[in-house]
C-alpha cells in the first residue's frame, strides 16, 4: 500500500502542506487566479515527472501536489527547474 504523503520521509506533514497550499492559493487569488498556459503546464509536468523529488505526484521539496501546483501560473519550482508564468488574471469577466 503506498505511503500517505505525510508519512513519507522529507515530506511536510498534513498541517505543513495545508499551510503551503493556503499560501499558494492566496498568492494565486491575489493575482486574479491566473492559470498557466497549457504549453507551460505540460512543460512543468514533464519536468516534474523526471524529477527525483516527485513522490507519486507530490513534490518532496515543497510538499505540494504537482497537478495543482503546475496549474497555478503564480507558482514555481522550489529548485528553479520551472518558473511562474506571467498571465493576466481571469477576474469575474462581467461586472467591470
Ligand atoms: S516542483 Fe521542482 S522540485 Fe518539485 S517535483 Fe517538480 S521539478 Fe521537482
């Protein structure tokens, strides 16, 4: 049976991951919730797939869930393997 992320060596515990997720989501929302381009996300996912820090879809360096981390344009790899992407936030799209 695979280990839960919080039980793996080097992984932040559940509270640590929740705090990092909250901080990442706050940054993302504060920037207008910009999503990474499909091309940029695929490139980041390919890099993570080949990275020794990828533990079943979780980054052991930052403790983030890679599928979500690569969707936020505001996030970047903690080891500098890929960066944030400059994109406009989506806003509400209607109320001006
Ligand atoms: S975010 Fe960076 S360190 Fe983490 S798995 Fe992806 S490439 Fe590796």
